C-alpha cells in the first residue's frame, strides 16, 4: 500500500468512533500491538528529544526500503509511535521525505494532544524524516 492509502485506512478506522475516549482506546490497543524493541535499541542516541515521555526510535534500510522500530514508556504515546510506523515503515526514503502526514489532522489527533505531546509528535515525525534523509544521502554517496 502507498503511504496515502495507509493514511486513508487509518482515517477510516478512526472515523468509526465519535467519542475521543474510544479513539484513545484504539490508540492504546495499537500501542499494545506494537512489536517491542530490544534493550540494545533503547540507547540514548535512539531517544527522541522533545518528547514528554521516553520514546525510542530506530530505523534500518534494506533494498531501498526503510523499516522503523519504536517504543515508548507511555501507552498513549506508544500508540502514536505505532501509527507513524504503520504509515511510514516499508517505504523508500523519497516516499517518506516527500509525504505529507495528513491523517494526524484528519483523525483529530493533534487537537486532542497536550502541547508537550504535540511537540513530541512533531519530534517523532522529524526524526523519521531525518532517518530517511540520512539513508538517501548514504545511498547516493
């Protein structure tokens, strides 16, 4: 699936719920289904700066495709990490760099996050795009 198809799928999934408590429950379920990362990936260089909670994010590229892994010590944030990984993992650096993550606004997530959580979300997106830029630069060198 393309990044936009994945975003549309998430929008559709969240649109089934009117109440934000139900949407938070869905986020928590998504976080609980996230594959845990290893302790060796929980290093200071993998921590996302600017997040209220501790968030670890790692990426690797094989055959031109980036795979992200991440985790958080907060259940809601872990759900947000899961959504970002679901959308961006499995794509090329160019696809990731050039995408607009419109699903965040469409599902109403940004407006239902505290300012510090919203800053953390932006920091996670920035880090994922930085990984993509780094892999692209490395591939082109």
